[in-house]
């Protein structure tokens, strides 16, 4: 049931992003992108194989999207939090990807 609940959370964040658009509500959009990234990251960590790596890639993309609004100069605390989350997602993705390069 945990994976199903995480998938529901992903769907809920995607639904929220239909209203919390970058143009209309940039700070809320970035927060929702960061939260989406967190759920995708957990889902990716719990999923195996290529599917898990792909979910981690989606988490990275969501964090990067949030960083379009959460800039170091304008929102340094949010920027740092999201950079931290991005770093963890990339670390897990890299560890799971294997290989030398």
C-alpha cells in the first residue's frame, strides 16, 4: 500500500500544479515542485531497476524546476533546502546507476 499512496501523492501534486502555475503563483508552484520531487525521490528509492532510476530522474527535474523560482539571491533559504534535496536525489541516482562514468 505504501507505493500506491506515494503514487497518489504524485497525482495530487500534479493536480495542484494545474492551479499553482509558475506564472500565477510562482512561490507556491516552486514549493509544490519541491514537494513533488520529494515524493518522486522516495518512490524512486523504493522502486527497483530502471523504473526507480527514472523516478529519481523525475525528482531531479522537479527540484531543478523549483530552483527556477527559488534563486539564491531572492529566496536563499528555499534555494539551499532545494539544493540539498537535489543533491540527495542525485547521490541516490548516481549510486543506483552504477558504472564508471
